[in-house]
C-alpha cells in the first residue's frame, strides 16, 4: 500500500480509537463522562447489599473453619477419655 494512503488512514484510525475510548462505558469501574455510560453495576444498592452478604458469609465460614481447627488441635493435645 502506498505511504500516501496508509499513513493518513493509520492516523485517522488512531484518532478514532482515542475518541471511541473516551466515550465507551467503563465497565464495572467508574462512570464514563457526563452524557455517556450509566451508574456502575458495583455501585447500585442491590449489588452493594449482595457484596456485603457475600463478605459476611465468607467471614462466617472462616470463623467456623478456625473454630473447627482449634477444636481438632485441642483434642489432639488433650484427648478426652
């Protein structure tokens, strides 16, 4: 391809990519600039509540596992007769 055609097309593609990236929704992260995008999924009240429930459930499981491990260790050191 001739450089006279290739380089302007390449420059136009680069400008288009930058323009497209500036308006494309940012996924689960922060919101896009004003007229574009919507409230991020992770910032909705329902998702916040679900994330908190998941964190509390994981914390409960961890505490239960630690308690079970502590019981097993205490029985191994001083078995009940």
